[in-house]
């Protein structure tokens, strides 16, 4: 047992309490308390990951309340478990949280003046909920933590523009529907197995041969449907674009890289750890149905992104397309698809963070994120634009960014399983992303108008005044986190094999089909 797992949840929780209480005395303490809380949380997340790597069984656990597996059966008491997958996702959550906390000082003061204690309290509770989702070993406790993350997310979004209230309401409706489906499914699981422990549920399913049980099939469908709604899988995505566009800048930077990715992790966890490979892939019809739904989801989201003329809304639809990537990687059902999905959770969190941090800086400096307001921006903020486009190149899939390697595994998985429709869809959406980002580059670097006409007066003349071309970078408190996020995108790409090695160790016990192994 290791108590470092618990501290991943407790540090931001105590930080939230400190912000709420200390903020009543002085609002200035909220930012440093948040940053210090996240530094401590990242520290114990790294320690937990290394403990899981060094453990003979590649996982560590902690039973809350002093219950012991030696004295009581599995399922008595709430268990936190950190296998390699859970520890990796927890580190992604806390790492993103630290970078966004560092970034948040200027946008929070500008967009939510006087509400810093409330904002940072909700911010840290969000991290606590998302990290807990990655580490819990209990199916009902997972529901509780999903709702903790959802409720704090509603509050963080509602603090945005005037239109944020309507966006939050839509999010609440769909989020509540998704949570209800999940909770009903967990109820069926408890009725049939008599336990809520994730590993315990799978052990009962396998021991009693419940693969053909109608109740288990219903539980599977309800749980999966609830998770798909929560992750904004098309056509359940309607809440996401408005929520992320109208939310405060810091909220978008936190929720966009994490919420959908953590829910995809939940799907992988439920499929592999709770229901098991045999039940999930060989006893249900989802393996035939979902890959085709993924094709529709990716194509529709890519086309909708292509129609946008505002950066944050365009990125929101790209998130919906990326969700389709990862769901497809799971349900093509092979070794490479699962590696690609897990790796893409990490990659997409990093590159989405990079893009939303950049979009927040653009909004801070230009007061707009519409394409027409970006002309000649590269000459004014070259470092910001470099960081932003590293995230863009990763979404396109250019080496050596992390997005290239995760997409490579996804495409390889489609090829091994002979899911050609999935492969073609991935390549189609990639071409759409190429068009989108090179259209942005054209406006930002070459200074063209909406019709594509160059505004310059001659060769090399961008048509900008002396004042417009003056170097005017973002504040260091925003620029440094962006460059740090861009560096992570490159580092994860360069050291991709080390990440894949840990994912492979996690997947080995599940005996997934590999087809032809490409070395």
C-alpha cells in the first residue's frame, strides 16, 4: 500500500479549502496557493508513477478507512489503485493543472475580478475530481468523482461571458443524462455481482460465466452510453463547443485538454478492468456498430471544424473529431489500436493544452480570436505563435511531435484489423486539419483578408503600420506556460518509445490480438 495515491487527490482538495478560507482575508493568496498545491500534486503523481513502474505487479493500491485485503474480501472499503495506465493519466491531469495554474494569473484577474477565491477553489476541486477518476478502484466512487468534476466544471464555465449561462445549462442537461445512464448501469452490476470494486466485478463475471447474462448486457450498454455522452462523442457533443467558447480563458485551457480525455480513459478502464476483454469485445455487438459510428463522428466533426472562423470554436470541433479517433482505436479491438488510443489521450491532452493556451494569449492581446483579427500576428508575437503552431503541427501529425506517433499507432491498428473505413477517415480528417492550420498560418504570417487577398502593398510588405509590427509579446506568466506546453509536445514525441513501453506493460495481461506485428 502507498499513501502517495491519496495525496494526489488531497493536495488540491486542501488547496481548494485554503483558497476559499484564505481568499476571504486576501484574494492575493489564491494564485500562489493554487500553484503550490499543484506543484505538490505533480510531485506525488511522479512518485506514484515510479512506484507503479518499480512494483513487481506494476500497480500500487491504498484502501481508505484502514480496511485490509488480508482481513476483508475485495470490495469492502474504497480502494484507490494506480496501475501504469491510471498513474500515467493522473500525471497528465496534474501536469496540465500545474501549467494552467501558472498561466492563470492574468486571465483570472481580468475575466473574473473579485471572484478569485471561488474560481481557484473550483479549479483545484476540478483537478481533485479528475485525478480521483484516474485512480479510483471502485465503480460507484468513480460516479461520485465524475460528478465532482462535472459540478465544478459547471461552475467554472458559468463564470464566463453572458452566453456562458446558457452553455452551462446545456452542459448540465446532457451531463446529468450521461451520469444517470452510468449510475443505472452500475446498479445492474451490483445486483448481479454483489460488489462495486472494479477488479472484483470482473472476477465475478469470469467465475460465474455471466458473459451471456441479459442483465450484464444491459449494464454494459448503460455504462458505455453514459460515458459516451460524458466524453462528447458525436452526436452527444452539442454541449462542448459553446461551453468551451464562452467559458473563461483559464477554464477552457483546463477543461479542453482533460475532460473528454479522462472520460475516454474511463471507457478503457471499464472495458478492460471491469467487464473484461472477453465480455466487452466477444460477447457484444458494439464491436461492429461503434467503428462505423466513429467514422460518422470524425467526418462530421472535421467538416464542422472546417466551417468555423473563430479559433476556439474550431478547436472545440477538432476535440470532437479527436474523441472519435480514440474511441475508434479502442473498438477496432487490437493491440495497436489500444496503444494508439492510450497514447493519443496523452498526446491530445498536451497538444490541446498548447492550442488553448495560445488562443488565450491571442484573446488577451487582440481582444478577439476571429480569423480576421489575426492578420500579421506572427510579427508581433513570434514566440506565442511558435508555441501555438507546435500544438497545431501535432494535431496535424507532423514528426517529431507526439501527435504523429499516436496517429501512427491508430492507423496501424486500423490496418491490422482491416478497418479500412477507419483508416480512410483518419487520413481525411488529417487533411482537413492541414487545411485549417495552414489557413491560419496564411492569415497570421502573410496578413491576408477573409477572401485570401494579400493586404501587402508590395513584395515582402505585409501592409502593416509601424505600430502593428512592433514586438508585443504576451506577459511572461502566460508565455512561459505556453512554451513549456509546446516543449512537452516535442518531448513526448521524441521519447515516444518510453511512453509506449509503459502502455505495453499495462496491456500485456489482456492478451489482445496483434495481427501482424510491425517492428
